């Protein structure tokens, strides 16, 4: 079993809590209040900008060209994801230039950037991998009975698409190639998973 698989399986309780969270279930059936989703879009755009910066830091620190190229390719995927958020923002009148990060968002982005700057690329990948794998999982689960037809259809389409899952696998390959199977990697991964849950919870409580 690969390290990335071990990490994901060790945190299934958090993955399931995210899937069953009322925010995610509200996306699934289209019942989520628009103002909650609008808040989430702004916060997630701020998060993704930090995510892209963490990729860039990791790329600069990569010990070989393959790692460098992989991190840059993954950063390109984040830029495409940000375009989706631009579309959402325009649709619901969210000005992404004025977004102030909430506490859960700031805690998550500070953690990612601090890890990227202070740790090696293996630990950075372990900190970033939960976001990618979790969203691929949520998209897959929400689309398991067919893509729903409501105002959040694009969200489900994006994260269940054949284009997104390979990005998650690319990052997991970096984890497998560079990360150490030690306590620091496991605790870093789990902390990121908890940040994901808190991110949904913060948007739900708006």
C-alpha cells in the first residue's frame, strides 16, 4: 500500500464527516442557501491563491526536475479552478478583490504556506494532498447517481470530472516519491483534513 493511500485511509472518518456535512449535502441536492455558497466561493478563491503560491514554493525547492515540473503543472490546475470561481463570483455578485479571509481560511492558508516555506517538498505535498483527494472524492460521490441539475451543477461537474482526479493522483505521486512515512507526515496530513472540515463548517455557519 502506498503512503498516500495509507494517509487517506487513516482519515476516512474526516472524509465521511465532510461528505455528510450539511454544506456539502446542500450542494449535492441544490438546497444550500445562496449566501452560504457565495461566502464559500470568496473564501475558496483566497485559499486557492495561497494553494498556488505553496505549489510555487515547493517547485522551487524540488530536488529534481520531475518534481519541479509536477508542481508547476499542478499550479496550472489551480489557475483553471480559480476561473470557475471567477464565473461563480460574477454569477452571484461576489467581488473577489475585496474578500477578507475568515478565521478558518486564514488558519488553513497560514498552515500551508508555513509548511511550504519551512519543510521539504514531501511534507508540503502531504499538507496539500488532502484538499485534492477530498474534492475528487466528494465530486465522485455526489455524481455517483448522475450529475444533478440545479444551481450547483458546475461544482459537481468540476470535481467529478475526468480532468480533476488525475491532478489529485499527481500530487499523491509526489507524496509517495518524496514524503517520509513518519509521524510528522501523518499529523500534517490529518491537520489539513481537519482544516477542510472546518472550512465547510465556517461557510455553513454564515
